[in-house]
């Protein structure tokens, strides 16, 4: 993801956290802020786990040789890499 997009998403996220704090109080604001930080940290790892799980399902369903399945899986992985969501 580009640095500009990341900054914009961070600004929006910060605004949402502040808004929640004003509406629901500081305790809720802290919980949302904490959850937001955790989501950022597990985002890439979580996506990698989903791809690993997908590979397991593909193998168990004996779809490893299907060109259509290979292309679809590779397209998803390439897209995630292009967006900077996984390495």
C-alpha cells in the first residue's frame, strides 16, 4: 500500500477512534484504539495464514493439478503482494 494511502487510512482511523471516545467515553476509545493496533499487526500474518489454509484445502480436495485453481490462487496472492498486504 502506498504511503499516501496509509496516511489517509490512519487519519480516518484516528478520527473514528476520537469520535467513539467523544460519544462513548475514554474507555471505549482505548478499546477501539487497542483493537485497531492489533488488527494492523495481524493483518499480514492473518492473510498469510488464510493462504496457507487455502493451500491445505486445495491439496485435500486434490485440486493441485487444476490450472484454473492454480491461476486463481496465484492471482489472489499477487494482488495481496501488489497492495503491500503481504510480502
